[in-house]
C-alpha cells in the first residue's frame, strides 16, 4: 500500500470534456487515436484507457511494447499501435496483439520473417514515413523497397501509413509543415498507384489537429490535448485541467530573523517568519529549479512561495501570512496555468512537467 500523502489526482470528467472538444473539431468520419504513452502523460494509462474505451475511441498508441502489454493485461480490447517497438520484443508484440510501427528496413524485414513463421493471417502493421522530423521512419526513396515487399502477402495487412509533424504548434514553420503534408500525400498516392488502394492515413498530433485541418486524413493522434493542453492559452481555457498535484503540511516552524531554512542555507530570514514543510521533492519530479520562490503553491486558498532549495523529498514554503496547521492540504498545482508556469520557470515544456512525477506519488482518479 502507498500511504504517501502526496497524490496526483486525475479528473476523469475533464478527459471526457477534452475528448469532446477535439471531436467537435473533426469531421464525423475522422477516427481518433488516443496517445496514452508514458503512463498516460504521467497520469495512469489503464484508468485513462478504460475511460476512453467506453467513449468508443478508435485506437490507442503507446511508445513501447511493455506499455501496450500493460493495457492488454488490464483488459483493453481496442487496437493498440506501438510507436517505437524494438527488435527484441517483436514476438511479445504478436502474442499480445499489439500493432507495430515498422519504421526501418531492419525492423520491417525482421517482423515479416517472424509473422511468416507464425502463420498468422492479415496481422495489422503500420508504416511510418519520415517527412522531415528525421527521427523514425522510411524515406521517400525507400518506397520501391517497401512496395515490392507489400504486394500479395497474406500474413499481414497495412493498417495505416503515417507521418509526424515537426512544428505543428509553430505558425512560423507553416511552410515547412505544408511541405510535410504534401510529401505525405505523395507517398499515399504512390501506395495507391502500386497497390491499388490507399491505406488509412494519419499525421496530426494535438496542435496539428487544431492548426492543420487539411491534414486530419482518416485519423488523428490526440495526446496532450486529452490532458488539457493545446499550445495556446485561449484554447487551453476551452479545455479542462485533468491532472492536479496535492499534498499536506507535515510540520510548521517559527523562524527568527537571521536563521536559515533548508540545504545550503537557501534562504536567510530577514524577519520573523513561519514556514511549512511539504512531503514532495525533486525525487518526485518537482524540479530543483523551481525553488527560490520561482513557484507558489496554494494553502487554504492563499499563495505560498517555495523558499530555499527544493530537497529530494521535501519543499519548504513561506506561510508567514497564512492561517494554517500541520495536516492542512497543499495544492502544488491544479490548473493548466500553474503547469505552464512551472514549465516556464524550469525552462521546459508542459509535456515534461506532466510526465515527470515519480511512482512514489499515488495516482487517484476522481
Ligand atoms: C507522442 C506522439 C503524439 C501525441 O502528440 P501530442 O502533441 O501530445 O498530441 C502523436 N504522434 C506521435 C508519433 C507521437 O510520438
């Protein structure tokens, strides 16, 4: 049992709200793949996937095979695309009916070998094309190789072809993005010419969904938007915050002028003050760079800055002017604005803040 008083709350009704917001941006025929990698962006992928399965989501995606296995073991029946499978776990992938992204010649040929031996029929595979991200995927110049292997083969079926945008959130890169979309359209045309059909196509992540409706194709890949973020404060306000981090006051101290608080005397009191110690620290994902007053937490509806240095398992906050007692609740964050402020202060992005909270913190869904 995990009796850690620090909890990450997952608000399920907000995920539903956010899903419906994105549904309203799509044509009826456009499918939605929900990205639940990295424990559902730091939340709880099983809880999120069960909720979305009830909402008739079309597809899930995870990054690694283990993440997909966890979903299957939890009873998820919806198709699951594994975005980044590795050679060593291709047979596990088949065993758990997970659908691979085959992104290189090596993994493509290994997988083909394996399914031919396992006498499977029409096992779904996905092919990823590199249109500029230069991370994973086949190039345009690999098309002949691919198409020659794809003709008349009953052991697998091409469930989809896809690509990934480099800068879908950045209006300054609009030309680059449109070029990616064009390249992807040309690849799909080559498929149609050579194989006589166009496989299901998908290209957009959250900000791509919002900024490039012309690239919705047959399916969109919705990740961080489900969790309340859309790269723009006006849109964020139409989404609901999903993830909140809450804790309690462990101890209160009266500090005299010239006393210090925390490691390396991170703060020296210039006047009498009252501090509270909270059981969450940098080992839990609350970055050390957020100390020294860079963010506030909330105690009894009042804002209290983190003072001194963030410790491994604790922070100290200034509650000099706040009525509070040991055991009172502390909200580290419960809004998108607070997550974005943390990201700004730690010189990172909301994605890294959300996915960084350790397993020591209990997840609860409400
Ligand atoms: C993570 C990921 C997504 C989801 O992106 P968001 O910006 O979170 O919506 C979509 N596609 C691929 C290939 C990814 O790796």
